[in-house]
């Protein structure tokens, strides 16, 4: 009898985050996030414009200091969805296709999320330091599928 090797829970949820990232509406980086507690998905989020506003894919980027500010980040959208629907994120894990930026790290800390599992690197040492000082585990899960967009900072 043959059996297939099942993915670990971390692999399972990071794969879902990559699927969520396919909904992203800013082509500078397709990012997805999944907030999980007790192996149950609480919310998901991807980077895109606020509800009802035009998306980068439709009207172009709004760049300030090399960053597109038209969109909310995936982690922000996942946390906002939890707040909008009354979902408690305390003691949860967020799976993200990219390492969180500093703003997202601060939101993760205040949302009570205790663990961040990410695939792609984002060069933000302040984010790493804040998460560490707050006691939030930050774990890199080497994972990339063919065709995935890798974030490269614009100079």
C-alpha cells in the first residue's frame, strides 16, 4: 500500500497563504496572509486597496518614497477582517508569504498574534527586532513556488 507524505501543518498553511496571495491587486508583490489558531483558519488577507477604492492593477501605483501606498498589506487586511467580524486573534499564528514590515509587525504584536511563519524575505531589521522584543516567534519557512513574485525593494 502506497501512501503520500502529508505536508506539515506549517507547510499546509503557508501553501494556503500563497493561494490567498493570488488575489493581490498590486503587482509589485503578491502577498498573502492566513491567521490560524488551533489548526483552524481565522481570517485571510492579501495586499490590495481598501474596499471600494481603485486597485493598482486598474489605475496604477501610488508611490511615495519607493513604496506603493495605495494598498493595505496582507497582514493588515487579515487583522482588519478579524476586527470587522469579531474574531479573536490572541495566541494565534500568522502565515505570510513575505516577512512582515515594521508597521505590520506592530499590528501583529497588538493583535496578540504569538507566532509569525513567513516564506519570502523582506529586508526590515526593525520588524525583526520589534517582534523579538515583544516575544513573538518569527520563523522562516523556506518555500517558493515557480512563478511566485519575490519582493525586491525599489531604490
